[in-house]
C-alpha cells in the first residue's frame, strides 16, 4: 500500500497515536443524511435540556422521580418525565444506582439516539 493510500485509511485517535480507519462507504460530499439526522436531533435535545433543568432546578422534582423509581412505578416515572415537556419517544431503565433514559427519533431515517444516565 502506498503512502497516499495509507493516508486515506489512517485516523488520529486523539491519544497520540495513529490508528487504522475504515474508508467512508458513501460519497464524502453527500451530507444529506447527516444534516437530516442533526435536524431530527434538535427536538430531543430540547426535550433533554428541559428534563435536566427540571431535575436540577424544579423544587421536589428529583425527589418525586427517585421515589417513583424506587417504588417501581414506571408509569409515574414516564409521566413525570413527560411533565417536563418531553414529547420525543423514550425508554427508561431504572436501577438501584440511577436512571437511564434513551430518546429515539420518530423518523427511522434519522440516524441517532441519545442516552442519558443519571445516578441517584
């Protein structure tokens, strides 16, 4: 493999080393899918921001959420999350250590998901 071919396959890891990188399988100039995914990401990002503000700032909200989770009241947990203005579809995973919320796009062509983990 010549140096110019190798340059195409090498990427910087950020940790002071160069590592092999797979070639891009689509046209490098076609960013249509990436723009669509980014645009679709905006609503869930706003939802996430509103939820985090409620947890951090709204008096009693974090306590209500944790108590409902401890009592395994999944519907109440969902309703509390939605009460912060969340309209994006999401799933929750409750553990003794915290909560994990995964926001999924409505549009399957949007290539992203957001997972938020908060410790109790």
